[in-house]
């Protein structure tokens, strides 16, 4: 009888505990389960969005003229703030640069920098923007953009562009320092013969920094030809 009463007593205690705590336990279980399934749902939704935005960008890239422009606008409306949104802006900036619409190019690149979350893409946009700003005679603004480039993979390129800006404004010593820093920032095994020519041709002569524009232009043309020949040989 004592065992039976003990079981009955335990059942009563369980009913009493459930009446007091059961609802909160049930809510906790639902929340926990909901959190897991909610996470899975969010992950799936993010994947679907990434795939859709990528497909939209491929369609945009393969289109031409007015159709490309329309697809670009549609992508931006459907997937604002995405990497693909930024890539559309970079593409538009490149086309604007080719057509000498430098203000439009600067605007597109500035917008890409402001909205993109990808640091690599932002640094790429900054370097391109610096080139455009240089053409717009806004050297100080261009140098300010280059100073914001942090990714090590882009650092050498940013320093080379910095050197080009200094050279264009007859700051030969600063140009040489920038080219030298860019050369030092190259990855192991990386060759940039044009950068090497720029560094060597801005080096001081008899202790003085002098602009050798004609010599530099000739040397750059030779370096570009050498680089092209090496690339052609590698492709054969």
C-alpha cells in the first residue's frame, strides 16, 4: 500500500508542478524550437536571395545597351545593398569613364563605396575613384581615397596610383617614395615591370629629384611591350 500511495503522491506532485510551471516550460520549448527553425529559415532565405541576385547580375552583364540599363535598375530595386548592386555600380562607372563622363563615374563609385559591406570591393572602388578624381583635377580628394585602402592585396596598387598622382603634380620625390613602397608591398613572386620602371625613373639623379617625362614615357612603353610579349608567350 505504501508503494501505491507513494506513486499516487508523486503523481499529485507532478500535476501540481505542471499546473505551476508547465506553461512556461512549453513556451520555452516552442521558443527554442522556433529559434532553430527560424535560423534554418533565415539561412535558406539568404541562400535563395544570393542565388537570385547572382542570376540577375549574370543577366545584366550579358545584356547590352538599354536592356542592360533596365536590368541594372531592376537588380538595384530588388537587391539593394548587395554585392551585385555594387558590381552594377562599378560596371556603370567603367562605362562612364570610357565615355568621358567622369562626374557620372565618380558618383557611381562613391555610391558603391558607401553602400557595400564587402571591404575588398570597397577598396577596389576607392582605387578606381582615385583615378577618376585625378582626371577631374581633384588630386587631394584622390589621395584621401587611396589612404583609406587597407587590404594588403590592393595596397601595392593603391601606392602605385598614389605615385602617379604625385608625378602628375610634379612631386617627384613623393612619387618615388610611393613607387618604392608599392614595389616593397608586392607579394612574393609577383612581378610588375611597369612599376619597377616608374620607381627607377623617379629615383634621384646626382642627389636631385628631376622629372624625366620623355624618358619615363619611353621606358613605360618598352615595359608594356615586354609584359605583353611575356603574356603572349604564357598563353601559347
